[in-house]
C-alpha cells in the first residue's frame, strides 16, 4: 500500500475512534436539579461543564483483602488426603450481590480430596462483602479469586 493511501486511512480511523468514544460517554452532573449540561465556550465557568466519568469501585471483603486471606487460611481445615508439607491452591468464582452477600459459589480449580467442599464452606462463612459500585449504583459482580493455603509446619 502506498503512503498516499495509508495516511488518509489512518486519519479516517482516528476520526472514527474519536466519534465513537465521544458518543459512548455520558455526562455526569453533580447537580441533579439542572437540565443536562451542554458543552460551553472556553471562557465560561468550568464548574457548569459536563464531566465524563465511569467510576467503578470493585467488590471487596468488608475488612479488606489481607484480612480475608488471613481468615480464609485460618478457617480452612486441610483434608486428610493432602500432605501437610504441600501448599494448596484453590481458584474460586462467585457473585457479589448488591447487598454484599455471595451467590453462585464455584470451585474452578483445586487439587481435589475434599478441598472444593471445604473452600466453599469457608467462603460462605466469610460472606460479608462491599458490593461493586458503578456511578454510585450498587451492582452484581462476578469475582474470581485464588487462595493459597500454605504448608503446615
């Protein structure tokens, strides 16, 4: 392809991307009593302009990730079929509901020997979570975690 053909193509793609990005965003206003904000001239007051954001606060255990890991390891009872000098890696998925409860708990990967049942049992005990928030709205969110149970000494 010649340079004379590439440059217009790149300019077209750039313009197309800019238009799609502009249309995909919605204005968020801090004052809900006003009509939707419209773009304004450069010399107008900045506080009245729309601000385009998508804020996502991810779900997390109520006392934080570090405390969650500590409690999970503390509560987990090692099945008899797994040697004490072996670390156990368990990958799980679950839904954090709008109220912070957990649902659809599944074990994706584990060494077996009853670790799946024990991991689900422990996770159900630690089911107080802060839900995901998108634009100040609590939403359901699927989470995947990997827990490593260290070897016993």
